[in-house]
């Protein structure tokens, strides 16, 4: 395994030096923070500084929101076909620069290069293409009302139309920056909204490069603005801003509650894609040749730093040992190293802070009597790597099982019957996703109907498409990203009654 940062491409090197503390995009211009304050963004594999990023304060947030407000009338009035053409041009620009974007994403977040290059960034392309089409499919309704007291000789015409919510604050997490940025921007822009984007402080770089490409594609000034900084300051100021009409947030449930608290001042609309603790149910008739790599990738993909990661495994007692043996072996075969090394399958966790958090959960479970079959220890130059970790001997009361760990850690339990496993799977504050592994159509249908989750996969996990809505039940959030449902959340209904 190699932890050293490989040589960077000319494009990536040029990007890292081009913004030198001028990372804020406000009204079409790149600028530094008014205070001059900056913070470092690090390569999580090595701990070395990649760049210094502007620390936006309240005055910078005010300026960005004002720019978005100023641009709103013009963007809202842009014909849908023109908005669609621009979104498609952005998709083409991402695709044309996909290698550079994947390199920047890996440098900043740590993920193996292939994850960004072949999975997540193509997903971002599809977001812009899908919502480009949706921009031309926004429609209202003509309604035959029963109003019968209009003036004599007149008649009542009633209809609805859809209008953009207004200025949107998009606040992002650090685990999959580029695709999650696209999931906020594409539907908002398709609806005619303008946006102030706040990337996660650990992973700001790919969103900045995307914004450059969007400007090159022809996005009018002020339609997209970017403020970088800390969540507790920059993000909080944006969420509470009285001229913001909607907050679209993806991140932890705890931060989601803080967003709601900030948003209440002007009762702005809020969509929240929050934490998950997704169960995987493996029935005794499951195809283990499919289930073993499927279960392993569901939790080890991107180091388990995925909101819908399959972090809870419930396997029938008849196949439990075989499944655990297979998943452990699969994990041990994954090569760890710097994400830019083509051989790497397991990169670092995003920061030393996150790595310590994950290790604390593992230690807590082990101290409580659980069995750690593999992984569990931190290593690497910055102590940010953890090998795929499989733990048995757990129960639903343990923090490892109840709380979102966000690392490559699988907590596994056997079960005996359908009733007990459905009860265990639903015994969670979260309800983001789940998967069922079975060859029985009856089991697949009946269990999927009873699982309390926004998405249920059958004989697969982590399957995404821009047309499919994503979101959760219970404390996993409000509203949906992706799909037509996402576009609806950026639009208002207006009812019009006319005597004619």
C-alpha cells in the first residue's frame, strides 16, 4: 500500500494555485473574505495542506444573498428551454473535465479515484441532464371550480401555475461533495431559483471548480454564489438569513435540527436529507454469491462515508456464519492507500476528527463484549485509515448499532424469523434506506412494504438514478432529492381566480 500523494495533473495543480484564498463567488466575481480570514483544506491521506480557503463571515453571506436576490428576476424570467440548454451545457462541461474533477474530489475528500470517476461524477452529470428536461415540464392546472356568484354575464376562470421558491441556501456535507452539489443545484436552477451554496469546510474544492465550469458554460452572474467557511458560523448565518426563501441541506440529523432553528425566523422552507442507519436483511434463501459482495460494498464503499451505507446487517442464523466469513474475506482483500493510487480500493476517512470518532465507536462495542472480526484500528500517515471492519455480538441497544458511525464498520446480528427481523430493522430513529436479499418474491414484496425507510433495495444496495427520489422517514429528514419530487420542492403553487 502507498500513502504518498502521487504527482498531480497540470490541470489539478493549476486549479489549486488559481484561487489563492479567493474562493468566494459573489455576483459573478471571485473574491476573498472581507475579513481576510482563511482556513486550510487538507489531503486526508497525508494530513498535508492542499489550499487555503476563504472564511466567509456574516458580511460575505449578506453580499452573496443580495447577489442571488438581484439575479432572481432575470433568471426566473429566462424561458424554460434556455434554462434547460444551460443545464445540459453544464452536464457536458462536467463530462469534458471529469478526470480533473475526480482528481480534485479525491485529493480533498480522500475517496478512491474510481469512486468519483466512474460512479459519483457521472451521477452529477445525470442530475443536470435530467433536470434540464424537467425545466421544460413545469406545469400548472386548469380547474373547473364550483364558484357560482360571479357577476351576471360573466364566468369564473380558475387555474394554478408553478413559480420558483426564490433564493435557495444549499448547505452540503463532506462525503460526496460533487454529486451532492449537483443534486441541490440542478433542480433549483431548473425551477428558476437562484442559489447561495455553502460547501462543507472539509471539502470545498470540487464545488468551486464546478462553479468555474458553470460560469464558463454561460450561467448568468449572481445565479450561483458560493460562501466557504465553518458550519457553525457561515452555515448558520446562511440558514438564518431573512432574504433566503429555502434551505436545502444534506448532513447529520444534529445539524439538521440547528438548520431548523435558524430557519424559523422567517419560516423559510426547508428540505433535509439527514442521517441513516440502514439495515440489510439477508434471508436464508439469498444468493450468497450476490449477497456477500453486495453487503460488503454497501458498507465499505467510500469508506462507509455514505448516508445510506448498509451499516446494520441482519442475517438469518442458517447462513450467518458463511455470510460473515465471506464479508470479512472480501474486506481483507481491499487495498488501502492514497485515493489517487489506481490500486486503492479503500481510502482514508475524511479527517483525523472523523477517524477518531469511528474508532471510538469500535472500541466502545469491543469493550461491551462485541467481537471484532477484522479492522477496527487506525493507521496511515495522518492516522485516518481504517480497514474494513466487521463486528458481531452486538445488539440494538449499543451506540454502534443505534448511531450513525459514518465509517467502514459493519454491525452484524443473526435472526430466526421474519417478524423479529422486521421489528429489529425498524427499531431505529432513522429511516433512510434498507436492503433485502432473497430469492423469494413473497419475502421481497412483503418485507419491503413493512420496512420504515425512504428507499428499499432488493438484492442490491447503493443503486441511484437522477429520476429516483431519495429521502428518509423518521429522523432521516424531510422532503426528497432527485426525481420529480425534488423539483417540486423548489416550486410554489399559485392559484389564480379570474372573472372574465
